């Protein structure tokens, strides 16, 4: 009974007007063992991102400023509070779906880790102890799911607009599902993991359903703009992955 009361309270918090973030796990939420585990999961992806950055910069020295620009975009987008009238709460998009189809998923994980670190240090958005979990949810899950959604959509004949839309949508939803999973694994205690997971997921649904659609349209519009105005950015990434 106690566990179900806790789940109801958690869901109520999720629907309350004062909630200010939906993707970043705050400082102190995760026990030390779980925080350490997600750091261990995140580190290899960040290392592979660093290695890819070095390799691609050697081949094309002008590539590093592009990574910086995309990283700045991810930082700004993931700081952007979006009011959701259904709950009176605010949430934020991530930008990792768009970044992944422009740069690739490993580099997106790298720049997400940098953005999350800066947000934790200077904006109290997320935390240092939860940086590993936030990097896995927004960087790894967001980037790889968005990249896979784009590739699969194109393989099944979708236009680049539809594929980029799916990348933004799926990356956003995958990020909040991963966040729900991480919190449930750490907080379910003696209660049911799945009940806790569903309660946390339900708390996020009213904000993340519309926000995912919004991010899908943002990704599609930005990708089409870049394809028309700076097609060499997309061609350079495609050529590097084909080599």
C-alpha cells in the first residue's frame, strides 16, 4: 500500500504546475550505485565520440567549428522551457535527433555530455552525480534512437522531411522513456518496478507527447533548411560514413 501511495504522489508531482524540467534528473535523485553505473555506461560512448571528432577533424579541419555550432544548438534547445497548457508545467526539447542526423550519434553523445555538464554547473539544470544518467538518456538514447528512426524512415521510402520529423519525435520520446526507466530502477524500493515506471511515465506524458511532436517539426524544418542552404554539411557527413 505504501508503494502505491508513493506512486500516486509521484504522479501528482509530475502534473503539478511547478515542474520545471522533464528530461534532466536532478542532483541527489539517484543512489550512488546507480549514478556510478550510468557513468560507466556513458563513458565509452563519450570516448568514441572524442575519437570520431579527432578522426574527422584530421580529414576536414573545418569540421570542428560545425560540431561547436551544433553543440551550441543542443545546449540552447535543451535549455528552452516550453509551456504545456494541459498541465501548466514546462518541459524542454533536446535537439539530439537533429544533431544525430547531421553529425552522427557518437558525436551527438559527446556534445550532449558537454551541454549537460555546463547546464549542471551554471544553470542548476540536472546534476553532477546524475550526469552519467542524463548523458545516457539524452545523449545515447536520444541520439541513437533518432539516428535509427531517420535511417529506417529513409529505407522505407520516406522523404527527408518525414525522416527528420521521425528523428526528432523518436529521440524526444526515447529520452523521456529512458529517464523514466532510470528513475524507476533507483526508486521503486520494495514495490513493483513496472508500477513505478508506469507512474513516472504517466507523469511525463502530458508534456512530452506534444513536445515530441514539436521537436519533430523543429528537426524536419531545420534539416530541410540546411539541405537547401548548406547541402555540403549533409554531404560531408554522408561521405565520411560511407568511407
